[in-house]
């Protein structure tokens, strides 16, 4: 074997049917043996410029029209823009105008969600995300592997306390002193709490005793009252026999005073009894009962004389059921007119019976008023949008190219449109600074860039060469290929007189796997058609 040789790799080899222009494997007709130090590099590459260079290179492109519907709520029409490669700004302008016209004509009475058959997709209404989800996405921090590793190690380590930084010795002494003081304060607080609880218990016991004494006193008072009532009833029976039935005034109160005095005189012979001192001995010990019981008993006596029941039998307490019946009879009876009835607010049914003039003007019945009046006033009852409204909105948008300034301009005439949003690649191609929020009659800040896709891609050979540093990672990179000078739709060949040589790792090679990836997140180059051919050069390193 000589000190250098070439190997040509083709993506359309029949050994592996899964081969693609951006990722393919080649099984060598004979194995390659390397003794000593060998290096490898890319001598040349030939590839088809078959991907969409202007619009839709890696992602789907769209135009969002943000408008307010009939219910005065924000809605968004998403108009999909197909992929394409354009060489002049006039071409891309005509392409966008024809796309808007086609989407406007595609709208009919059918549902918007149904996809149309053909090259274009129908415009759709986007359901907006919740604000909470949007805020959560904003708060996301960039990915960092080191932070995740540190967190996982902390969670797995059983000695988390040892990992923390130890404070100095002076702080430890202060902490011990503070802890002793805190303990003393806690003990004092606990002692005070116990004393307070004991005091509360003692007070509760005293209050219970007082309550029991009061209950006993009340029982004694009730017994004394019953005895007095019985004595008075007997005295009344004796007095009534002597009183004439014709004199009504004597029955109500005049004759009572004259009869009560001779009845009480034989009991209290001393002079003090006439002034009321003798009564204190007969009445209970409670002073309040001594003052107020006499009047209550006189009232009871008058009521008993006027009642139709017999005097000998005590009045029975009325049962609870009779009270309910009395209330029911009162409700059925004719009531006096109240203030509410005078104003016409006595019954709630009167509110629904008389329809308001507002409901009549709107065209609602009284029963529907409560539920539908707010829906109509706020616009909830209306359909949010129709196909004709969406068609008018799309037709009102116009994109112009100002040749003097080499800038694009967006304008719209429909009053319900708030602003227009472009996908990131389409907004970059047109030159708008903030592609997510383009206002009416806004002119692009930057000039157009028809090569809106990627401008370079990388060649990788898995397991063939040692890894080299690429940005913040290690990978088996062979070469970065620039797309400058390539014409869309044609093959382009690059020959490198000074290739980048990388040391070969294996001693024996039977097959070689190649990948062509973009520099944007390392995605595969989206070839639409064609065959990729790569020529590798191998050289032996001679050490002097």
C-alpha cells in the first residue's frame, strides 16, 4: 500500500436501501488496513442544490392574521405558505400575492378545518394558548448539562449536610449561647402557660359552683311562689262569695283592695306589717323577686277572673301544634295592606309577568330575558366569524416591494385586523425587524435576503476519525461546506486543495457511514432529490 490513496463514496449505493442523500452507508469492496499513523480528509464533494433555499427550508412557513371577531374577541387566521426557491424579489412578491389569492378563493361554506386536496392547504383558525402556559414558556432557562449533573449528585448524596459550607467557630459559640437563652425563655413561657391554665381551671370551678347555687335558689323561689299562689286562690274564693256579682268595677280592682286588707291584717298584727316589713319575712330571700313578684301576681289574678276557664283549674300551657294552626289561619285570613303591597313588590311573580320595554325592543320574551339579555348585549349569541368575513380579511392584505429602497411593505384595509405575523424564516427573508408583530403600512427595516435558509453544512464520518472540538462539543467532523456560489436546482461541486486531515482511529475499515447536517441544531440537510458524492483522501504520517 502506498502512502496515500482516495476513496469515492456515493449515496445511491444499492447495498443499503435506506440510504438517503443526507445520510448513507457504503460497504467497501475490500477492507482497509492501517498500520501506523494515518490521517483522513475531504478532497471534494458534489451535491444537488435541491432544497428550498428561500422559504420552507427546514420548517413550515405561514402568515398569521390577527383580528377581532363579531364577539369582539381576538382570533388568528393561519395561512400556510408552501416551500419555494426564488432568485429575485419580484418572484417572491408574486409568489406571496398568488398564495393569498388562492387561500381567499379556497374559503367557502365548508368547514375551515377540512384540508383541501392539492398543493395548498386551507387557512385555519388557531386556538390560542392560555396566558399561564405562555408565561411558563417565557420563564424557561437555557439547557445546561452541568447544572443538571450537580442537582442529580446532590439528590443522590446521602450526606447533604456535609456538603454545605461549615460556618466559623465564632458563629458556633454564638449559636450555642443563643440556644441556651432560647431554652430558658421557652421554659419560662411553659411555666407561665401552666400557671394560667391552673388559674383558668380554678375560675371555671368557682363559676360552676355559683351556677349551681343560683339554680337551687331559683327552685326555692319557685316553691315559695307556688305556695303563695295557692294561699291567694283560697282567699279569693272566700272573698268572692261575699262580693255581689252585679258590680263589675269591684271585681276588676276596687273590691280587691278592700278585701285584701282584712285578709292580710290578721296575719301581720304588728305595725310594721302595715308598712310592708312583715311581707319580707314571708317572701323569698331574693330581693329582686320580692320587688317584682307582687305586681306579676296581681296581673295573673285579673286575667284568671276574666278567662272563661274555671278558677279552680290552672291554665294549661298551649300545645305547639295549636300555634302552627293559628299561624296558618292567620295567613289565610285577610291581611292588612303592607308597604310592599302598596308599592307592587309583594310578589316576585309580578317581576316576570310584566315584560320590560328593553326586552321588547330586542325581541325577547320575558322568560328568555334573564338568560339571553346579557348574551345579546355582550355579543355572545352571534357567530364569531363567517367564511365571507375571513375572505374579506384576506383580500384586504397587500404586500408591495419598493424598488427604490429595496424594501418590502405590508398594508391592510379591513378595520377588524390588528396586526400580521410572519414565520421566522419568512420574516427574515422579507426584512422585518419584528416579524411577530407587523403593523399596518409598515416598511421592512432590512433589505431582503433570498438565501433565507442555511448557508453551510457539515460532513461527519462516524467512527472513522477521532473527535474534534466543534463549538462546545466533540464530534467526528471532516469538513464544513459553504453553499455560496451554488444555484438552486443545479449540482454544485467543491474541490479542496488543502483538506483538513484528522487521525484515523480503527486499524481495519469495512464500511464508512457519512452524514450531512446543517449548522442549525444539527438537522439533516433536506435534499429533495439527487445523489451526493464525496471523495476522501487517506495519507500516512511519516515521523522523522
